[in-house]
């Protein structure tokens, strides 16, 4: 199942990818996830995410010269299929059987040339000669939208606020185009799209802004209830309302946008000897070694959410999902 990670320039895509990479490693190696989760990235993508991860661990922030490489990043999540252990031996021997349902992630820059072309000329999405990258984006069944929370401000004419409104418009337009593109599919199961929002730099949101929206300082934990969604949609209505409205309006195009999921990314900081804030390092839970001090539970819940999506895939899609058909270039 293809997934698109969408982000504006400067929204924290690089840091998000580095923290997700750190989580993938820790999550994979947790005993509770033995044989249930796998991830794979191309050597180029692995190098990029690994470099960014090591750069943060070393007390640095992503360099501007490296940010342009984000759109080359793609990777796979693999989740063991429910009931895969009960597959008869004679079927297991067939080489094409794979016990993992896979999700392929590709990263897109909303301010990039390809995405801007889609937004400027929306009717072009029905052109049979679409570039491969554009077609892959429109075919994505999962949309991970990064929202720069540092732009959430009470100053309506400030540049961060204006940038947020412009990004909101672009994202809403893109969702509208994706809905129209997918509405042509005959199978209703193939018209289902899963939206996910990640508020990056959430530690930058001032308490008085949250208090003004009658929200607590921290979002509720990720659970199967409405508290987290109510918290998140309150922020969306105030600062990202166009996109929220288009997600709900997809039903009019017979495109099912499943309830959006929301996650919050934070990285704790400390001051170096020059008084400059840098990423914090903390002792690992076992008391040996050190790791980045960031919102690991949020990233872990992020991966868990994809497990639910993978398990809810229609059978005809599951049969197509393996590490060969989902291979990366």
C-alpha cells in the first residue's frame, strides 16, 4: 500500500524522518515486536536518515544543504499478517507467499515543482502521461501531512501565520485533487484513503495559545477514544480549517477518508557552551548507552497506527503486498 509523506519547506521533514528512523530501529529491536515488524530502506535513503539521526545525536540540526535530499527518501514498513502463522505448510513452500503486509512511504515537498504543478493545473491529473512521481502521489492510499506547529500563533498578520494559511490552502487543494482522482475507481475499497497529521515542533506552541482554545498543555494519549481527536481537531479548525473541511468533504466524491489520526512530534533541547539550543541526549531505559530525548511514544504510536491500517487492508490488496511487489527503486 503506497503512502505519501507531505510537508512544506521548513516544516521539520528532515527531523521527522530522523526521529522516525530512530524509532524504527528501537521498535524493531523491542522483544515484544519480535517477528511482527520489519522496515527496509534503500541504501541512499538509509544513508540520509542515518546521517540526520547521527547529526542530531551529535548536537546539530539539519543543514540547509541537506534538506533538499528529503524527497529522495523512501522506505517500507512490514507488518506480519494476522493469522499468518496458521498458513498450511504446502502454501508456505510457495515462494511468492510473504507473511508481511507492506506499506511503502515516499516523501514529497509540497513546495516542490511536481506538487506545485498538480496544484496549479489540477485538470492535468487525468493526463495519461503523468510523471511517475506524480502518479505515485495520486495513487497513495495513506496521506501523512506534516504541520509545522511553530507557525501556530495568535498574530494573524505575522509571516508564520500567513505561511500556515497558504500551506493549509495548498494541502486542501491537493486533497481535493486526490479525492477527484480516486473517485473514478470502480471498487469502493480502492477509494478509501487514510489521512494522518503530524504536528512537528509541537514544543514551540505557547501555552497561552492552547489555553485560549481551552486545551490542556499536552495532547491526550493515543487511544481508541475521542479525546485526542477533539484536542487535535480544535487546533485544526483554528489553524488548518480548509484541510479539515476537505477531509470531511471527501464523502461527496464517494471517496472515504477514514477518520484522521493525529500525532505530535517534540524534541527536547539543552544549551551548548555557546548558549545555543541543541537536541538533548538522555540515558537509555536500561541505564546503558544514550539516546535522543524526543517524543518516542508518539512515534511508536505512529507505527502502531499503520499496523491497524495494514491489518484492515482488503484481501486483494494484501495478496499484492510483499517485499518484492513493494520493492524500492
